[in-house]
C-alpha cells in the first residue's frame, strides 16, 4: 500500500525526531514532502535522505513564529508542488519547572513556538485547502494536555491550547472537506529528550529509568510510533476521524 500517494505534505520541525521519522515515512508511502525546519543543516539532511531513497522532498527553512517566513515557506511549497494536501504542525519546544519557577521569556517562547506556530502555519495553509475543498491538518499536542505531570506547567499549557484549538478548527473547517486532528504522544525518545536528560539531571540514566516507569509498557516510545499514527490520520483510512485526539503514550494516561 502507498497510503498517501501523490499527496503533498508540509511537516514542520521535520529536521529531527518525530518530524524526521514522519517525513521519511510519508515519502515512503508516496507523498511529496516539504521538510520545514528552523535548523538548515538538519532539514537539508532529511530532505537529502528522502531523495536519495527514491522519494520526493524539498527543504524549506522556516521559523514558525515568524509570519513572513511562514508565508514564504507556503508560497515556495506551492511553487514546487502545486498544492498542499497535508499539514503536520509538529514543530515544538519544551520547558521544565513549576509555574512560579518559569522565566517569563521562557514561557513566551514556548507559547510562541507551540501555539502561535500552529496558528501561523495553519493560517497560511488553510485558505489553499479551503479553495480545493480538501485537506488534512494534524496538530502536535501531548498526552499531558489531558493529565497532570509534575514540572511541566508551561509545556502542558501550550499543548492543552493546541488540543482545544484543534477541536475548534475542526468545527470551522469541516464544511470545506478539511479534517483536523491532534496527536497526543507520551514521552518519546527523541534527540530532544536525550539532550534534556543529559543536561537536566546529574544521573541521566537514573532519570531515564524513572521516566520509563510512567509508561505501562515500561519503555519510551520511538519517533516511528508517532509517525505511523500521523500516517493513519493523514490517510483516507481516517476519513471519518474528525476533531479527535489520538493518544500514543504507552499507557501513561491509562494509569497504574
């Protein structure tokens, strides 16, 4: 099966982690992929890997908090591939701390990337999907949008906002044939998480073991676990899935 054959997909934050895994999976499943990332070296590497493997991809640099860059990215995507069928708003950053410990500048940056970034990229893409009366938007939320987790106040607030935004977007854009859903992953072992463990704990291995215990699986998820969920939402197999939050968390929200 080629589940997104000839579809054009924009994936933000596609230079590493979940975004990279999704970009490569979508390409293997027939999509033409716009690798959108603020980090040029990473984005160019992912696009190169896709093309070298026989897929179609182009890297377009973008800071999702910058409207001019977002507009330029979407215009270049349209000039390259002619249409946009799938948007995966994956770009995001995290922060650690109780609310009173979070610096205002850090709070503002998390909200800018995780929430405003979704707003700006969708704002630029949606009119084109409305005109063609079809499209799929996948917004990256988190399982902590629905459950509490210590020391994640700012990150949880941003991902809760994305989850709520997803549902409102779906109501607005359903009449135009656009499906809008959210992914709610648990802790996924990405370069971001690896770097966080290395720089935030005296004993990263001990911290990793503690985090693993949150999952009923006893293990962290992989970027591919989330990429396959994104592929399902992007494909016609999910044609009756509207305004949903697909949880991919190894059982964190199921409890112990």
